[in-house]
C-alpha cells in the first residue's frame, strides 16, 4: 500500500472540515487590477498607421540608424587607417611579431575580431532600442 492510499483520503478531494473551525475561504480573482493595462490607443495608432504611429516608428528607425552609422564609422576608421598607415610608414611595414610582419597580422586578424565585437554590440543596442519602444508603447 502506498502512503497516499493509507490516509483514507483520495486524491483531489478536499480535507474534511474540523468541527469548531470555519472552513477556509477561497478567493476568486476574475481580473487582477495590479497588472499593467495595455494602452489600446497607442497600439491602435501603430496598427492603423496614423500620424502618431508613424512618428513613433520613425523615431525607432532613426535611433537604430544612428546606432548603425556610428558603429559603421567605428569600423571604417581602423579598416581604412591600417592599410593607409602601412602605406605611409615604411618603418611600420618592417616590424615582425612571431616571425610574421605586423601589417599582415593587423590587416588579416584584427578586422575579424573587430567585426565580431561590433556586430555583437550592435545587436545588443538594437534589441535595447526595440525593448524601449515596446515599453513606451505598452505604458
């Protein structure tokens, strides 16, 4: 016999009331007023593409475009500057590290690490912009 069947109560039944004690009260909640209420007006304006909705979406796109252009500039400066520095400075061209010339290391390895890091950073910033947009619309 299992310990559940030994108690005499079957599963799913409520325990028998104890004489002299009031039965436990049950609270039935149909709608919790503490939950945040979605602003229907803003969502409707976005769905119907009214002028207010267009402004909200345009601001989101502007923030994402600004982030993308600033990070593209951050990438373009070293990617253009390294070959230019190698061309303009012959002494820089002759430096070797681990038997490999420094310009080959910088131009062959650095861009991959730079692109990966900036791509990860851009993804995080774009998600933050979208999260801020959704929070603004829902509040």
